[in-house]
C-alpha cells in the first residue's frame, strides 16, 4: 500500500512539473503571436524566416530522396519506420516530435518556441509536398541512374538542407525538437555540438537502416554517412559565417 502511494506521488509530481513547463512554453508562444498581431514587424520577419528555413530544408530533403543515395539520419529513421507502419511521413514525424519534445520541455525549455512548432508539424509535410510536385512532373529517382548525376543532386540537396537548418536555428524562434538535442547534450555534457550531433545522427541512422530493411525502402546510403559526420560542422559554418550577420541586419531594419 505504501509502495503504491509512493509511486502515485512520484507520478503526480512529474505530471505537475511537466504540465507547468508545458504551460510556460505555450504562454511564450502565445506572447509571440500577440507581438505579431500588434504589428511587431521585426518579429514577423524573424518568424517568417523561420518558416522559410524549414521550407528550404524540406526542398533539400526531397532532392536527397531523388538522388537515391540516402536521406539525412532523422528523416531516414522517420521515413523507414513510417513506411514499415504504412503511415504518411508528415503524420509519423509529427508524432515522433511530440514524444521527443517531452524531455526538452522539462530540461531545455529555453530552446523551444514557435519555430519548434513550425518544424514539428510542418517539415514532414513540406518534404511530402515537394515529393508530390516532383512526381507530378514525373521527376522520379529512376531518372537519375548515373552515379555522377546522383552525386550532384545529393551535394545540392545536402548544402540546401544545412543552409535551411542554419537559417531557422539562427532566427532563435525555437529550434526543431531533434535539432535541440545537439545543443542540449553540449550544455549538459560539455561535448561540442559537432560531436553531439554525430552521436544523435548515428543512432537515428541505425534505426532508419533497420526499419528500411524491413519495409524494403531506401533510407540509408552514402548521403546518410556524410550527413552523420558533416552536418554539425557545416551548420556551424553557415551560422558563424553567414546567418549571424544576416539575422543581425534583419533585426536592425
């Protein structure tokens, strides 16, 4: 009886703490919407750039899919499992993001905001949208059966993806759930962001590979390996050399 009481008390404490953190997060997001509604021009610009950054990422990922050389680690995991379960990528990815959000609400709430919601609920659908556009024009992976063509398509998609990630992260309207884990690990363990991102990407790539094998879907390839080892450094390069100055100029106008 005492054991049950203790378990109930712990559950109630965790539930209350999580509810409080979630309420504070939603309040901050609501305040952002209020500032936009009141005509905060700078806020509208930054939120708009956050949206554009995620749109750019979606376009880049769709190019990676066309290349046939594999996807980025997180998308590979979500695409592989969604194909295995017969669920749309956008819907499945939104569900995964909700699960991954819970620890961040408690331990890393300062990185969350309206940008988090944009990335959580729209990025997967952006990818599907561009895939449908390409399919409508009969642009399919089978068209790019030469390795050089695949490689060029991959390089373009890879650069575009990381450019989009750097843009929306530098807007600081809230990072995507998965992108939060690199800085979160860096803060808690002092492992540099570049290496923390490699660790999380490796785990996702491994899950994506196993799910892809079961679903007979191409998820992992040379592109995924390059994403695992190069995403962190390239995002860091774009943020430090380009986006930092660009966002600063936008805020001054």
